């Protein structure tokens, strides 16, 4: 599924400031990229580094004054889309080592505080059936409410308030999955049909591949906002939660000036 992406951001830095930028689609096998790519205004420093799990890239920049970044790309998305509920469970000792960090608590996903609820609410399910039940519960119980959360809102806060934006939905799904012993991570992405158009966030869970040897599994996207079609999601980066994949992380004061995102299925 081809997806056309155009993004523009503008910030102002009163003092020389270091920041990490991560707004480009990841060059990975499931999404083939073509087009002009990223252009930025002048900076004192520009260096690319690998993103988490080798998915995408971050860019170190140092800027004093006005900064703009423009991005234009077309992504041809080709990924496997099995029925999540059909996928099996994996015992923790069967998990590959690279998935283990996504079982742990993180800054915005305190899964150790929600085990009792998970055990009661989703009793009798495991693996993909557990994830399908989590998706359906969050989609039914939560209200998508712009402005209802802040940069410090955790999954536990959202769980109590039962509202939020895509970031909060993803954090809650991740927290419930980890409390179920299923590795889960945060995915920053672009996706058509997201309203209002913006950078988007979804969860991704690691489940057993049907018919494969023990210990074999793969990652699968979950969007409890139900705005994004899995066949059209274009990944930017992954992390344990939003703190690790913000499109801009500043190590100094940053004044937001402008942001415009357009994502369309071709």
C-alpha cells in the first residue's frame, strides 16, 4: 500500500541548543521508501545515529535561532497482517533476548501496578487472544479527547481517566500487554485517516508465529484508537514508551513555532 507523507516542523532556540530529531520513516524491509526525503535549515551540528532496535535513525543537531525541517517521502508498505487473535503465546523463557527489555516497566508504562486488573479482566485468554481482548477493551472504554493529557501523563493516569490521545492509548495497551507477560513497545509512525493529521502512535506486541518452531515470533501493530489501518502505517521508530521516540527531544529551551503533517494513501 503506497502512502505519501509530507511533514514540516519549525522551532526557535534562544540559545545554542542540542536536540534529537526523529521524524523520518524508517528504511526497513516492510516499507520501501522513495522521494526527496529530509531537508533542514542550517545547523551548527548534524549527525545521524541508529534508532532503537535499529529501526529508523535519530539525528543530533545543534541550533541557535530558527530551525525548520521539511520531509517528503512515499512509502510502499508491504507487511504480513495475520489475525491477531490467531497468534499463539510464548512463555517468557522462550522469548528471544532482544524482546526482553519490552517486558519491563518504563517511565510511562508502570505494568507492575496493574497485574491484578489484567488477571481478572482478561482471565482465560493468552497470546493473541489476550491482545485482541486488550485492544477491544481499550477501544470500548476510552474516549479520544485531544488536550486531555500532557507530556507527563502515564498509562496509569489514562487508565483512571479513561481518555486520551494516540500516545495514551498506546501506553495503556503496552502496559496491559506487559502485565500479561507479552513484550510490547511504542511505535511512532505516520498513518492516513488520523484526525487531526499529525504524527501518530500505536503499540506493537511480540507473539508466536503459527506453525513455527518454539521461540519463533514476530512483532504486530495494534492501534486501539482504530484510526490507523495496519496495512498503511509507516513506522518512524520504536521504544519502550514515548520518551524514547519523540520526534524532537531538546536539551534546552525550545519554542514551538509550527507543525504541518499530511499523510495520504496513494
